[in-house]
C-alpha cells in the first residue's frame, strides 16, 4: 500500500500538540570566586537536575504538573509517556534546553527514546520572523498584548524548593503552569507565521489548510516562485496556502 493510500485510510485525528516547560535546579559547586572563569567537573558537588515540569495538550484545559517530590522515576516516566504520545511539541527554547534535560533524565534511568515528534520552538520562530527589542518570553508577550509571566520570586524560590519549603514549591508550581499556558497562547497567536507540519498528515486529507486543518479556504491571488505559479488560498484562521496541481495544499 502506498503512503498516500495509508494516509487516506487513517481515521481523522488532529495532531496531538503538547506544550511543555521544565524547571531545573542550580548546580552546586566549589568555587574560589564569585565570577569563576572556569569550573572543573571535579568541583561539582551536585549537578543540575529536573525539579519539575508542566505540560498541556492543545484544546485541553488541564495544565499537568509533575515534580520530584512524588518520585523522580514517576516524574521522568510521565515526561517519557507524554513525549511518546505527542505529534508536535511546542516550547520556548525547549529544543536546546527543556528537551535535552528531559532526555538526560531518561537515559540516566535506562529509557530508550520516545517515538519521534516535530518540534515548534517559538524562540527560534520569533527570532526568524520578528525583531523585538527583547526575545525573552515575557517581553514578547508584553509586546503583543498577551497575558505575561508573573515574577517567580527570584533565586529565593529555588533555594526554598531545594530546602523543601511548601510555600516555595507552591510558587514554583504556579510559575511553571503559567509558563506553559502563556507559551501555548503565543503558539496560537502566531500560528499563521509558523512552519508547522501539514495538518493533513494526521487526518489523511491533504486538501485542507496546512496550519489548522480547515476546509474554509478562499482563493486569494497567485503565489509565484522562481519557476512556478500556484493558486493562493486564504484560510479563515489567517494562514496562506498554495494549491498544488493535484489539489493538495502547502504553506504559501
């Protein structure tokens, strides 16, 4: 059976989009200076570790939260299962930070890799498309008039968490959950700008809007490349598509 036939036989199922954010502990080290030029591995008392993470499925109201207080293996297993289930993973600098930390925790416990997913790193996309005065998540949210991040309380919160202070953990949980919610809000706000996997790859219908899977496409001019021209389609969601000769759509 050809791939196109297999896609057509799929039961319609939108992509499972997971937004996540982790919080890590500071590494504890011996140092002779407040501004060391270099810290040798043999100066490390305790390396950094994942303290907790929050995650949310798109279109699901629940923001899940997992932390080391209920067992590190339980937390890491939850991370592995969520990533294994996800088709698309959204974050802010998660490709260079959150995912590598999670995967280090997994391999240290003997896990193999979760099934593959597509990353949508909003920091990368923001840097690619725009020039804000600051690319910090809170600054970008403020610039766009979206709900921003609360102050987590500075390093005192991390010190409290490491000491097992319930109030510090409550602050950390609120901050971590909020990070995920505002990251998802930014994803939804910017989705017309993003290079996303085609929605039809998950439903078997490649003639829908690549960004949202809708059939509400209106002819809106011509898309021209250096060698070809295609009918341009505008979706109700605001994303521009181009129609291929076989009727399928692609990002314009």
